C-alpha cells in the first residue's frame, strides 16, 4: 500500500491572500454610485488616487499596506473595465509603492 504525502502547507503569500479574501468586505452604494472594498477591520488610512486603475486606494500611513479601495462613478468604470460576463478584477499590490496623488 502506498501512502499519500501530507498536503503541502500554504506559502506565506497564499496564506495572506486567503486571510485577506476571508476578511474582505465589499459594498456598492447606489446613491453615490461608489463601490468599496475593505481588507480587514476598519483602520486609519490615507486615500490616494491611482490614475492607472482609475480608483482610490486606501493605505496604512505607516506601513503603506493596502487596506482597500473605492471606485467612484462605478457604473461608468464597470462599463469600461468589466469582462463581457460582467466580472472584473482589481489587482493591487499588498504594499503601496505606486505613484499616487492625495485624493
């Protein structure tokens, strides 16, 4: 009888990604047409404009860890960026190092 090796534990990056996904909160505010995503519990943050992705990114002022993002004028943004099936993905780094303008 052969034995199956135990499953390989997730890497730090995989574990962190699973934690962030499980702690993510998403909300669409129809009155302001704003889509918001928060990673983890609420925390003080700086908000910067990301012109490449056309959204606002919330970052920790000390560690520069990305805490979430907002997409103002979401209906127009979605029309321009979503796939044919309506799905979309926002690919942000875990730590903000991009060019940014205060929002």
